[in-house]
C-alpha cells in the first residue's frame, strides 16, 4: 500500500545522482545530484550517499513532476449520456485506474475540472490507490442545454446523474451549488461558458450563462480565495467569461488577437488541450463519438495550435491539459508532443510544470528547487536535445512522488 504523499510517517532520505536538472523555469540544464529528505528537496549539486536510497539516473534528466491541468478521472465515455447514467461506484473504480496510469506516465498532480468528490480524494489521501495529487472541482456547472447537459434534444430524460456535469440555472441556485462544492472540498469551480464537441444541443461558439450567473459563481469562488475555470472556445465566450471574473480558460481553440489581449489584461490563463481533438479526430468514431461531435471537433481541431501562438504573442500565460475521455486517455503523453510541435520543448515543459503549479496555487510543485516538494520525473535523456523522451512510455522514466519512487 502506498504511503500518503502528503504525510511522512518516518524519516526518509534519497539522493539522485548522475543527472542533469531542468528546474521548471530555466532554459539551461544544471548539474545534480539532488538530495531529498522527508519528501522535500534539501540540496542540489551536493552528493550524499549515506542515505536510505540512491537512484542512479545514468545520465538522464530530472524534471519536475508533470501536472495535467485538465484531467477527467470519471471521464470513462465519450457519450455523455452513458457516462452520467453510469453508477458512481463504477466510475470511481475506473477513475482509480485512470489516475494510476497517469501517475506512471509522470503526472504527479492532476486538476480534475469536471468531476471528483470527497470519496475519491479520501481514498487517494489514505493511500488506498496509487494516484497523482488530486485537485477536483466536482461536477462542472452547466446551463440547461449547455455543454454539460447530456440529453439529446429529442429525448425526455432527467439530467440528474451529475457525475461530471450538473445542470444548474439561476443566480441563487448557482450560489448554493458553488458553496456546496467548497463544502465538499473542491479546489476550484468549473463552468461551461460555451458549446462543446461531445454535447448534443449547443452550438460550439455560443456563450453560455448570463453575466449575472457567471459573476455569482466567480464572486463565491473569490470569497473562498479560489477561482473559476471555464470551458470556452469562441472569442465571444472567452471574453464573456474573462470579463465576469473567470481565471482560466479551458481549450480556447478559436481565440483571436483582441480577445487574447483581454485575457492578458485580466491576468487570465489559457489551458490548451490539443491531445483531445487530435485523438478524437483519429479514434473518436471507434469509441462512440457522434457524427455531430466529429463535425464540431473538426471545427476546432486545427485552430487550437493557432490559439496557443496568439496567446503567447499577447502575453497570456499558457498551461497544459489533455481532456482525454474514455479509452483516449492513453494519449496523455501525446499531448506533450503536440504542444512541443507548436512551442518547443522548453515552453511546453514550463507549461506542464511551473505554469500549471501557478494555476493551482502550489508554489511547492512544478519546480526542482531547494524547499520544493520532491515530485520528480527522471527522463532517459535530454528533453531539449531529444524531445521524444518526453512522450516515451512509462518504461523510459522513473517517477518520484513526495520523495518516494512510484
């Protein structure tokens, strides 16, 4: 059984030798070794072999543990109706497998922005399942007929599953829903601010929720010293969200120059999810993505790469997410390759480490530095000289979480 990575029950000391180091922010690799005591990095560049354990990196590169800022533990289907009608017990068991696989790939932290609950978080905290550090929003909030409403337009059904999305309309109802999510331990709040690819009845470009409804959500989150993430594609939807207090824009594929400047003025982050569209284009039909969904996906597929370039020119900080549903989860590392193709290895690594750590408010994560939490990945080579080591399989890396090899 795995120890709780946030609680040290006995003193432990680890040294990683024969490694270069990417610290999460610098474009220059530095020399190790790295010393870890009780889950915290205590020295870099000093060797101490009189410890509990020494790991020989054999000339590899140590990077901060990767952070996926757009993950779905309960996202077991591309069919929202099938997903929301599944028993929560099944989703939790399947979600545990998804989380374990993510950890083995090197994602030592994930932000689940449509799902999660105290039960799954408690199981992780008690070491019942191997998993990344788990930050969840609970079900995303959707207006009736919005991206989180799983019902086809020609079916009289109750949208009451509320595993990954909950239909909530009106200012007062939204305030209650937000307060209840924080009562249940939510890290942040997720809203659907535009149409989406896999939902049935909403045009992808249309803004969702009224200004008053979004402000009710962002106001409640701010008073809890938290923030709101918004699913949004079009410039109109992005501007609508950011102008009413949203902090992170998820996807943002149709972003334009003026809206990117608005995001920068509001200190908003972009969390692109290139992996999802690429995977759905190639494999979506085989796993139940509707024809409407495939058509929507093509509308945003190529634009996602351009959105990252636009955001970068405007000075918008760019994170990293994957948003992979159903069996497509096995392409999580491919998301790194796709973002590297747009921005290069250095910027992508910063996005998946230090920038994502800033998004989630964890300055102890996403860096290799004295005093930082020892969530690390040892790659088999230099990711700047050979970026393919970033998306090589779990057998090509060693993952360390809280100072303990996974």
